[in-house]
C-alpha cells in the first residue's frame, strides 16, 4: 500500500514530522514489530538497527603494583528494546550507526584501565571473571545513557609485554607441576617395573602350572587308556549281558502280554460259553423234570382211565372163569348177589394193586411210554402184568 512502511524484525522504524513533543512524549514516533502508515512528504522515516554488535578493546593498563599489562577484551552490545533506549540511541547514532562500536570500545577501555589499576597482577590473572564483572558494573550506567545494553564481556588475554612477571609468577607453579610430574613419572615407571616383574612372575607361574597340568593330564590320559584297554572285554561282556537281560525282559513282557491276550480272547469267552451251557443244561434239566412229572401225572390219569375202562372186561373174564367151574350157591338169589359182589370187589382190588405198582415204579426210575394191562384166566386166579 502506498505510504505503508514495515520495519525488519531487528530494526526500529523512527517516524519524524508532525506534532510529536510535549511532556512525557518522544520527539519522534518509534515503531517495532509491525508496520505503520507514513504520509508522504509530511513524514520522514529512518531505520535504527537493533541487532547485536561487537567491539574489541586492546588497552595497556597499569596494575596496583605499577606493572604494565596489555589487556584484550571483546564486548557484545546492542540498542535496548525499550522506546527510551531507542530514542537515546537514535538521537546519537542514527546518522552514523558504526559509531556505536567505537564509542563502546572507548567507554570500556576507560573503565578497564580504572579497574586494572585497583588490582594486582595475581588477582587479574587468577580472577578474570571478577575483572569482567567490575568493568560491566562500572560501565552499565554510562551505556544506558546512550541507549546501549551489554550482552557479555570476555577478557581474551593478559600480557605483561615480555617483562617476565607473569612467567616468574608461574615459575613456582611450573616447578611444582614439573616436580609433581617427575614424581608421577617415577611412580609410573616404578609401577610399570613392578607390573612387569609381576607379569614375569605370573608368566613363570603360569608356565609351571601349565607344565603340571599337562603332566597331570598326560598321566590321566595314560591311565584312562590303560583302563580302557583292560576294560574293553569286560565292557563288551557287560554290554552283551545287558542286551541279553533286556531281550529276556522283553520276551517275558511279550509272553505276559500274549497270555493276557489269550485270556481276553479265548479263556474268558470259553468260560462265558461254559457258564452259558451250564445254565442252559440246568434249565433243560429242570424243564425235563417238569415234563417228566407232568408226563407221569398224565400217565396216571391215563392209566386210571384205562383200568376203569378195562374193569368190566376184568370182571367179565373172572365170570367166564367161573362159568366152567362147579360152584354151589347155597342161599339162592342172595348168594348169587354175593358172588357177583365178590367178583366186583376182586376187580377193584386188582385195580388198587395196579395203581400201587405204577406209583412205586415212577418213584424208582423213569416210567416207560405207558402201562399195558393184560388179564389171563387160569382156573380161578387172575394175573395183572405191568410193563
């Protein structure tokens, strides 16, 4: 945009012109970190650097002991970030900003001479940071007036310009250091010699122990070889015996396994079959006994029925036997009835006898298929046969 100006990050933009002034106000406008609109022809813009600068000081100073020393130092400084510092620096260095380093070097040179003059060479040499801090403290107020701040001050070197004072001051320390170095070197040499001797002793001891170990090892090897040579046949026999024992044990285990298999495959099924046969035989025997008892009972019933059916024939045969005999009946019809009744009673007696015989035969042995009865007349006797 026309008339709009923006300063760099390490610059301060100073805008002059217009009405700036009065109590508490700066003589010109200070802009940092952002842009501003500047009216052409009526405002003037200048830029003041805020970056760090460096100044070197090499000054001949006289110490408290009147010994001249050449002191070199480096100062790092910059314009302060506040508006007051920028205004102070702008009013002094805006037209020639390189003068900031020149003026800073002169200010520090004066303070450096003043501080060195209040210290001894020993203090300056051994306490450089104290010298730097006193120079900074002495120049801080004066630097602030011109708008500058100090970042750091480093004392680079201190030289007595070949007078030899610093070297003489360092001589006792050098001698002590050299003496300590020599002592340390001697101690190191002695330690090295002792270490070498110890190493040699260790090597000799190691060689001796190695020889002993080798001899022992050789003796053990020879003894082991001799024992191995002697124990060869014994070991072979032991191994063969172990093999035979193992085979025997294996055969026994196989036989036991086979026996178990036979028991499981043959004996147990045979026992079960035999038990089955015994049970079936017992059942069949009981069934036969029951059938025999039933048959006997049926035979008795059939026999009784047969005898009853034969009873009239028996009486008839008895009567036929009496027909050829000479029988005298004394009491008429009553006597004839008595004879008939006797014949019937004789038939019943024969029937009871036959029943008793059949019962006795069935109790002593197995009965035949069935009884057979035959009656043969012989004079006046009757015969009953059972088969």
